[in-house]
């Protein structure tokens, strides 16, 4: 009779992680306690695409937003998608409202002033424009998946993506009359490659799968640049002087989106 022995990547990594954890040391009351600080590597810093940053600086240099105030509200999520399976998932795939900070950032970089309303309502203000955004759709696809075994051992692979669509809307603040709109699409790519086993070794059944994953971060890499690109697009449309001077910088990105 063979004994089932199942190896998984999560159990292997879990054991390594437990070995790396260090418990807080008990110290004498007369000795200053040291606060333990994790040595885990920080996430890679992600900035807007260089072309977007350059375009925002170009708009600022053109001074078309000098003295212009924008009202920015919460970023709406109309995708209706809930995430209950990913590591660290707490609910919706997309951030709820807080992505408006990227809108504020882009306007400030372009030389404009911002009145933020995503923290709550404000007293009547003198904003000329209202600039808001919506996550319109989020679609998932896994066009390629393979699991090939020969004598119980073989490679596994899968490739997938999430397609995000968002819109940036520029309205007249006093009447809510829409003046400009920008629709941006952004694919978030995912790939996984590994090897699987399902055979006997020395009379013991060994099953399991070890895989390496590579996935762009949906809530940062897919939002930071595209939201700033949408803001840049509506500003270039609304202010022709900036459009003539700076439009060529992001034209390839807008054509691709």
C-alpha cells in the first residue's frame, strides 16, 4: 500500500516563512525596549509613465491652469466585481473612492488648484470645473492553460489578463454640463509556469505542483498611470493652447488605449 504524500508550494513557503519569523524578546524593565521592524523588501515604486509626467509638466509650463480651480469627488466603481480569493482580498477588486487622489495629483502637477470633496462635502466654492472618474468595466480572461504530464511528471503553464476600462469626465462645476470625456483601457497581465508531479517514488505516492507567478498589481500599476493619462487627455482637449504644445507627447499612449 502506498502512502499519499502531497507537497504544495504554499506549505513549502509557509515553512520557510515560519523559520524567518523572529519573536519579540522579553527584556528587563530597566532596558529600553526595541520595536521589531520587518526586513521584508518593499514593493517596487511605480510612477506614471514618463510621457504622462512630461505632458503634465508641459501643461504646467504653458500656465493654462493658472488660477483655475477643480472640484474632485470620489472615484466611482461600477464594475460590480468582488474579489474573495486573492491573497489579502477584502472585497471589491477596485479601490472604492480613493483613486481620486491620483486625479488630484495629476491636476496639481499640471498647475491647477484642487478642492477635494471625496473626504466629505464642502461649503459652496468657486471651482470652475468638476473632474471625476469612474471604473466602467473589469473583464477577466485566461486564453492559454496547459498541464502536460508524462509518467506523472510534467510542466504546467497558464497566461491570463484582466481588462480594465475607466473614464475621466470634465464638467462645468456650477451646472454639471459635461465638456470633455476620456476613456482609457488598461490590460493587467498574469502568467504562471511550474511543474507537477503525480507518481510513485520508492513506493510512496508523491503528488503536488510548484509554480512561479508573475502578475501586475491591479490596484496600483493599472490605476496610477491610466488615471493620470485620462486627466491629461481632458485637459489637453479643454485647453487648446496646451493641446497644441503638449498633445504630441501622449498621443501614442492615447492611440493605444
